[in-house]
C-alpha cells in the first residue's frame, strides 16, 4: 500500500510546475493557516520539571499554590522524590512514609498475573496482604527514582563524551544514568536514577474492578474502572537498593503525597507528574500522513487477527484466560489507541494543517539560505525511508508476534555469538519466550501472520527459502502445521547443539534473520527517528523556534520525568452531547452483568450498593448517596503517564491517571484543547475499595489523609 502513496506524491510533484505549487500553497495558507497554527494552548505541554519555574505564572492562574522548588529540587525533598518509573513503561507514586506506592492495575497487571495460578487467581479475585509478611515479592520488577537531571548540552559540545558522563553519574549502589536528547539533538539532559528491585505486591482489586469494562471500555468515556494496584518498595537497613531478602525493610522516601478526600469540581487545578513515553508534536505532514494512511491501518488489521485468535481460546478455558491475560492486554491497548488516533487526526485535518503550516514556514525560510532547503530535504528523506520502515513495522506485527519463532531467533543469535547453550541458559530462554505458552494458539497465529507477511511484504523482501518451502508444502497452512509438528523447541530441553541447528523453527529464524538485520536501521521509536530523517530535525527545530516566536515549545515526550497541568473539565463529545467530568458507582451498577467476565463485579460490591453501606466515602449527587469513581481533566498525557499522580494546587493526591478518551489519542501528534481529556480514577474510589471491599483498612493508617 505504501507504494501507492509514494507514487502519488511523486506524480503530483512531477506534473505540477514549482510556480503553480507555490500558488497552491499560498491559496491553502490563506484558507486555513491562520486558524490552524500549531501554537501551544494553555493546557498543552509536557514540561521538564527542572524548568517549571518558567510555567509557574501560568499555573498560578489555574489554582497552583506551591513554589517551583516544591515541584523539583536537587538539594531538598520535592514532589519529584515521590514519583517513580514503575517497571518498563509506567509511573507510580509514594503514598506513605513506609514505601507504599500506588500505580495502575494495568501497570501491575503482568506482575499480578505472574503471581497468579488457577488455585490463586489474583487477577479475578484480587489480592490484599493483611500484614507485611503476606506482601508478595515480584521477581524482575523494579522502580527507578530520579535523583537529579542536568543540562549537559555544553559539556557535550565541549567534547566530553556521553559515555564518560554516564559512567561517572552511574557510580554508586543501584544507580543508573542516561543522556536523553531534547528537541532532536538541540539539547541533552543527563538523568540519574536509583533503582530498587525488591518490590512486593500489597494489594490489587479483582479485575472486575481494576479492569472493569476490559477492552470494550478501554480509551472510552464514561469510564468506571478502578485502575489501581499497590506495591511496597523494600531496601536494606541503610535505605539503599538491595536484592530481595527477608532482612530488607520498607523504603523510606524523601517525600510522599498527602491524600485529599475533598473531591474534584469543574475548573479545579490539576497537575500530573510522570514519565510520558512518546509524542511527535513537531513532525511534518509526511510523518502524519504515514501514520494515518499507511502504518495504523496495517497494524490495526494484523492485531485484530491475533486478538480474535487469543480471545476465542480464552473463552474456552480458565487457565488459558489467565495465561494469556497480560499478552492479550498488551496487544489490545495499542490496537485500540491507533484506531482512536486515526479518527482524531482525520477529524482535525492534521495532515492538511501541517502542510499549511509548512507552506508558511517555507515562505519565511526562502529568504534564509541556511533553512531554505529544509522541507525539500525532509520530504526526500521520508520518501526514501518509508519502504524500509514499513517493512520493519510489518515484520514486527507479523513475524514478531509468533512466540516459538521468537525463541528460535534467540537460540540462533546465541549460537551465532558462540554462546554455550547450557541447560540453565536454555531454561532461561524458554521462560522468557515461552512463558504461559499454548502451542495451539501460537500455531494458529503463525498460520495467519506468515500468510499476511507473504501477502503484504514486497516479494523481493521475502526470503527465497521461505517461498520455496511454502511452495513445496502447497500452502502456508501446511508449511506451519509441519513446522510445529517437527520442531523440538516447544517440548524438549535441553537441546544439543546439533538439535538446535537442525530444528526447522531455528532454520526459519535463520532465513528471516537477514531481513531483520537489513531493516535494523529502521528499528526506531517513530519514522521521524530514522537517522536519515532525524538529522534534519535538529536544524528544523532551530528554524521553527526562530520563526514561530509565539509558540511555546516543549520537548517531545521520551519517558523522562515531565509535568503537565490543566483543570477538571468535561467536554462536548458530539453536537448536543456533553460529557460531564465525574462518574460514580451508579454507572458501575448499570453495566454490571454476571454473564460477562469484564462486567461481573464482586458480590460484595452489589451488597454494598444495595444497602448503601458506603461508610465515610459517600458523596451526594443528584440528591442521592453514591461513590465517585473516575474524573476527567485537560492534562496533556501520553503512554507512560499510566499510574501518574494527579494532584491539586496544594500538592495533594486527588487521583491516579490511567487513560485518555478515545478521541484524545491523537494528542501524541496534535493536542486539541476542546476535546483532549485524560481519565483518572478518583482517589476516593481507591480508598473505598481498599477499605470496604479489600478489607485492608489498616493501610489507611500509614497514609496522610486530609
């Protein structure tokens, strides 16, 4: 499909003279440019906390009461010391002086699943430790606390190597450091973390609360999901990172969040502190066109196939449902996000707006030789890079979705490196790639994904050995059937070197490895990060900041600590349909359905609702008592902000960010203040579930509840 779009662009540029192109650009500009300038709005932006003093004046207008040094400080405890990177892609926050942390249920999902079994189904039933001794260690889970961040742009420009800076900053127990690029290489920041690995599950609601609505409600408002889980960080006697040990004690954070139970109202100030993962606010129309017309349709279609196969198998067997719960959730999350993103981009006309913006920029740049070439150079770089990047994404969505084949890739790589594949090493590989594995599911996925790979990939990129093998067997389905019948990787270990080399799954991996390696240059976060494209963005960002003086430029998200702020507010979903900012327990009961797993709430919640036995957590809404569940705000968030604390103007915790509305997911590319909303679970619902359903009210005693 991408060949069509490239050809279309080339065709138009070939047949239309440059002077006519310029005229068209000016006409477009006159029509829409003035109304579509990409100027940061009041609630837009993901700001570096060390520079938050530049935003405090604007924040105070919305109700912020603290000082900049309360948000971030290298020399004294600040709110940044209460926030952490949780696992590999979420945020968490301390809510007690004894290392108790809060994050999303979906962030803790894989950990909860890892600790679950058919006999102890903590996903379905939930889990609440009644004492410290019952807190469950989660192997492999870590949290990272930011100690400091530093602008090292001048040091690098002066010749100091990044490796030396990182090595020096990483000295000390449990420390890690990284240097991250801002504004496409115009600035570089050093981030120094302290990493803790003794993390224990304290509590999680049943999935019918923590994942209420499942994939159906994901990215949707109104929302009624109690998306939270609780863990505790342990350290040695000196509060230093330590491997898991019974001798460890709860970590003592420098700062933790006090909790406000006063509730939220329309217009209240909100601030989110967390680690957003990926935005592309400054990319050209080329990149957006690729996302909405080429990349997203392909990825959505392929993930739909995989999800259908997994869902059917899960519906037939409880053990399979548990085993594939986290896998299904991981596939589905981005799958649904991409759908909303494409709808939002199309609704906003982002591609056309970008082109208009670039046309105005081109008129300004034409008189500046250092910038006049930029857009043409960027267009050419995109056209050259798209085929390879598309091939890489297609490879990832098809071949990389086959579990046994991923194990084979790993074995083949280890053999190529000369690694001695001992029994222990093989077991570790199996546990990594064939964890909670069902061969029939994997085989069904392999049949469809290899067929899609053959159909969608340009023939020149398909290994000749694979084509010949499929032709010999008569069909992809028969090829895959015999592949799984003859491989030893699934059922036998340890394997000898000869068995690994001769295994048909490893041979298939060997055939595909050159393709994976040849596309290695395109294994980047976004198309715009491909080096042949990205190299132009450093200059482009310099030019934009020189030209567009009214625009508030914030660096794209890259999973480093950021602050965003806004207000509690609803939005007009469609003409005549306004979505208010708060949902309640009444909405949960309206959706309750014992016949549907994701909507089958615990009986105890039904009983509480029937008796209105809410305790001190009830509120009055429309003249009756109920429990607040979720609320909306206008904070600019992205993936990675899952689990981020939502705080009020006093720095008190009022909620836990976990999602965006479906029509907001395009905010990674364009933020629309009229409709972009983040969704948070109300902290009062968290406390209600903890107290009235979990029976873990003792945890309230270690919190500072106001």
